[in-house]
C-alpha cells in the first residue's frame, strides 16, 4: 500500500495475532476445531510474526478452547511465524510441551482485584505458580513471555500506577522471562500514559522483548498504538476484526483491530510485512464463522485507496 503522506520510515513492526485465543475464548458457541485450524493456516501466510493459537487452561474454565492440543497438532507451521499459547499453570505447560509450542505466554494482573476475579488467587500466589512454569520452560529451552493485565488501569481499582507496574516487571525480569506484554485489558490507557510507561520500561530493560496489547473500549486503541510505536515499541498484539474482550473485566470490549492497525501503520510507511488484503478476506469470513458483524471499521469502509465511480450528473 502506498503511504500518504509519503514517509521515509521503514521501521519493522511485528504484528502478533490473538483472535484464536483472546477472540474465541468468550464466544458463546464453540468454533469447530477444523475451522480454527483453517483460519490459523490462512493467517500464517499473511505475514504475522507471532500467532497466539490457543490457551492450555482447563477445558472446564474455558470450554471454547478445549481443543488446544488438537489445534496445535493440526496447524501448518510456517517458517518465520512463532506459535505461542497461553499457559496458566504447570499442568497447562506440560500439555503445551507435548505438542511443541514455540513460546509460553503467561498471564497475571497488576491489579489485585482483577487477578482475584480472573485467576482466583492473589498476585503473590500467581507469581509463585508462574515462576515454577518459567523454571520448567527454561529446562525445556522454551521462551517465556509474561502478559501483565490491567497495566494501565482496572475498572475495579482505578488507574494503575507506574510504580506498581514496574514492581511486577522487575519481579518477572529477575526470573528470566524473554518478553513482557503490557496490556490495556479494559481500554483505560491514554497516549500520554502509554508514552511514559513505554519509555520507562524500555529504558530500564532494553534487552527484553516488549509487546503492547490494547483494547479499543473507549476509542483510543489506535492512538495508543501510535504513541507506543513513537516511543520505540515494535511489537503489538491485535485481534482480527477487533474480536475479543476480558470476561472478568467489566466494560472491556474488543481488542484493537488488526486490519485497522496494520492499515494505519502501512499508510505511515512502517514495514509490517502483513498482507492487508488477506487480512480483510479473513475478517470477512470470520463474520460468517461467528454469525455477526465485527467492529472493524476498515472491513466496512475499505482501504483508503479504494476508489468509487463518480455519481452520475443530471
């Protein structure tokens, strides 16, 4: 896609798709395993750096992702694409190891209230459990990423302080994670806050792999992504069509929309390596798969280079 206005930047951005985990986990109807596999296979050829395939949480807790092993075994593993999964505990880690995942994505909330609502335990208990998973990952030479939920704010406890966030980043950096995902789980972040958080985190830990995960709950998702990239961030989670949301966070609507974010970055001259037309085709088919319209504005309006015939003059 041609950038407008012309831009000299060709900075590489790494796009990480979460629709088949974060998007599908809260659906009311089970997406058939073969449909999940087919979608991941299409996305694998669209230029992604990473795809979050599923969650190895208890099938009783998230029945929509009860087929995690079958999906991992059934997908085509495209070279250059990293296939990550959400790991809640040692049992989930052992299941994931058996199917050869590329990365463990661990999750914990910075907010005590949200952690208890989402994970049914205190933060310190979560940290202890996840530390054991990290030890197992190291012994199996599997990289680990920690996704810190409610990094910017929690609807039950308010805005998250930078000190609180950095405390938990320090703790996980000390036990040897490869990367940290800073998550705006409920769409409470604003661009100035994002810039400050990104600058401080990257300055203290320049060798960690940083990812930003935004929700568009209050319409600031793209603005926050732009603030992050201007602060040096080059990895972003996003969800096809904007599907997703946290069932344990009141008011948390969908994730930032992949095709909208890629379209914006492409127009600005960044190198996403994503095939935007392939994304739009997948997003359109996803609407049929889940049986409702997705919140993707780009899917409705089309790219900016889509032209129409002039109306006939009387």
